[in-house]
C-alpha cells in the first residue's frame, strides 16, 4: 500500500467518493482517494485528463516519463501562458508542461488503486484508468509583505483526488438493434440513476 501520509488518507473511516455513480460493485474495481493534497489543482487536472482511458501499464509509464521529462502533459483547458513544446504534438496540441509533483501524487494513487484492485481479485494486466476525479480543496492562506506597508494574499490551491481502475470489458452493453433509440436512452438513464 502507498504511504498514507503522502496521500492524506485516514485509517478506519469509510470514504465517500464523488464518483460513486460510476461504480456498481466496489469489488469489481480498484479505487484510491486522497484529500487536501498539497499539489496544484490545475496541473493535476491536466495530468489526470491525459491519463483517463489509458491501460494501467501505459498510465504508470506515462507518469514516470513525465517525471523524467521524456513525455509532456498536454495542457488543453488551463493553458494560459503555457509554453509550447514539440513533445505535445504526440497528443495533438502544441502546449505542454512536465508537472512532476502532480505526476508523483497521481502515480502514488494509481499504485494504491492497483493494490486495492489486486486485493479484490482483479488482474493488473486487464486494468485501465476508468476515471480520475480532480476537485479543488479549500485554499490555504498565507500572506506576503509588500512595499509601503501593504499585505497581499499568498495562497495555495490544494486538490482532492480519486482514481478508479476497472477491468476492460466492464462497460455498459450496447442496446439491441430492434430496440428504438428512445428505449436505449431510457436504459442508459436508468443505469446512471442506480
């Protein structure tokens, strides 16, 4: 199991997940969660978006490559004043960075979710990153002292993270061809509601 101090996990408490609507059976997936993590929200959101949908092996390799600066994280949403790099062309964008701390925290969570999936009896070769939930935690406030007696805020933007690993083939089955589109839509909405 990953170091619980790094992830902000507490022992003995039942966790509530933002992504509970995606999970029918908690034993059929591997889940890991970290709260109030001292890592930038925007960088972590972009890193998580790059991981979603990758196989477990590719996700771990990608995070290790980001830490060694051999692959960049494509910045699609929070990309103001982000520099351009040739490594971003692999992802179909021009802007990218190497958020090492975000990669380190996500790697710890992915490995923890992998361990939880193996405890549930899942094969690690069949797992992929089904979803990563990245949410803003309350800002931590400090102050910096400026010229002429002024004081400005000096805030950090911590993050709540959840990683879900699921085996391939655990997707929702396709609707049969004789059913109409309305029936297919109703079936999808009933699956989401449960």
